[in-house]
């Protein structure tokens, strides 16, 4: 790190409890600052050289030079990685563009011929958020595989659809079908075999519905409710988030989603995006204890190579009305470790929450960042490490049921 560090000239600071949130509109990035980080930022604003920060921090907080030096290094690295230093840029910022179902579909689209109308063997109608989709299948077997993933979203409505998906069929091999998928008459994607069709169609419906909805934040998170309480479970893939969401639902929580936490613009409510819980092959045995029917469900192959099954939520378990978040819990499954729930400062939670932000509907500015801080200031935040679903549910019940 250079002897002199200059903060981004557009850096703005927002109080959150006893901490600060630093925001750069240029970098479209923000980070929570605890007391020591906020102190260091103030020193940088005063023009204090980097070499003098360790001594200043040690005197202020009565810590050793070694500990203070570690805090200085980690703070400067965090500011740099979030694009909050002059000349730096964040490693990754949430996109303000519409999300896409898959990033490698262009190659598959190139293999597809232009759409030619066909007589469907069967049709299906589905609703997700404000998107009402009509899917026309050339073969009954295609519908069977797609309905294993989104069949619980079927609708009996007969209004004009705002999304039409046509799926052609080319038989090959031993009872296999290659499917070309067209959205509103345009080539969209290709499934070379039936086991790949369901995840692709799910992705297209999901992405269309989310991009058509008036959200501010699209978070990679599970969402469940208990009474008037709403628990947001943001986490990256492989954290055990889906298993925990499914287990909470099985224990009596209402289900909103296992992977899409949409925060509505203005209201900050979370609507239901009740997609089927996707369970990777490694989790079938664990989930089988709660959902023994998983062993009979069709096997699907996602284009990322994962072999999965989908557990659709029972209609009675789905929360239909949007909910206001009362708790944010960041789960992390670690085999063999004690199950433990630790309070998390809201500034740290805010930083971690934005790390799970898949997309923004608009650029961040002072007004909507201030609104986001007022929102999270009313929420209890925790970090959960768990190895037992039963123990995790018991601990979560303890904080959710607390008055």
C-alpha cells in the first residue's frame, strides 16, 4: 500500500447504530465501518500518512502495534476492494442490468433455427409474480419434466399471457428428445436432452418474472415467515441455505423462496417467489430425512453440471402476501462444528447483504442508500454456523419467538 492513501472524493458516510456506512456513487459500492475502521477513515480524511495509522490506532484503542497494524491492513484492503479509494474500483458490483438465466446460452442459441409454428401436443399455464406464462409443448414428455420443476406454479387463469414459451421436439437415441425453446417467437435456449429441460424453463420463467417486477434489491437468499416475523437467509451457493430453508418450512414456517429475496422498491417488503427447492445430489440423503419423497422425484441436469432434484412447496405452506423482514440470518453449514448463532452488527450485516446482491433495479444514490440504512436499522442481524438442521431450527425459533 502506498505511503499516502486518498479516499474516493465522492465518499459519503451514513450513521448506522454506533457505526458508519461508507458509500461511493462512482463505484456503486458501499461497506459498513465498525468503530476502528471509522476512526481510520477519519484519519485518512485528515491526511494522516499510512505509516502513522498504526500508532494512532494503538493509542486510541489501547492495542498492540501488531494488532493495530493488522486492523490497518485489513481496513485499507477492504476499502480498496470495494472501490472506495481514489483510482480503485470494486472487484464486483451488483448489476443494474436485467439478470439472465444463463451466461453461456448464446452458443446454444446459435444452434437453433428460426421459430416455426407447430401444433402442440399439450399446453400449460403458470404464474410467478406478475408474469403469466403460456407454455406450448410439442411432446407430453417435455411437460412432465418441466412440471416436475414448476408444476406447482400452474394457473387456471385464462387471461392473455404476457409470456409465451414454445418448445419444439426432435427425437433421438433411445427415447430421448432435443428441445428448442422459444420465448415470444425468439430463439432462447436449447436442451439437448429431457433431463436438462426443466431447469432451463424454470430459469427463463424466473428471470422474466423478476425483471418485470418493481424491486430495488435482488438478493440470493431464502425467505420464510413465522407469524408476523420474516426471516431473510442470504448466503452463497454451498452454504446450506436451501436445506435450512426447506427444513424451516417443514417445521411450520411459511415459504416465500429458497433463492430469490426481492426487496420491493419503496415498501421494502419481500414478495413470494415460491420456486421449488433445488437439492444437489450431495444433499439428497440429508433432505430425505425431512422429505422422503425426494427419492421418487425426477433427476435433472443443470448446465453447470450439477445433478439435482426439485422439491416443490406444498400450496398450504406458501406465504401469499409480501412480508417485512424482521430478521436477517447469514447461514453457513460446517460439518462437525457446533451449531451457533452470533449477533452481527448491522453495519457488518449490510456489507454481507450487499455481497449477496445479484442485481439492482437502478443505480444506488444517496437517497436509496439512506432508505436502505433506515430499513436495516429496524432488523435483528445474526451469523449462523450449523451442522445440525434440528439445532439450527431450535436456535432460530429462539430469536424469532423473542418479543
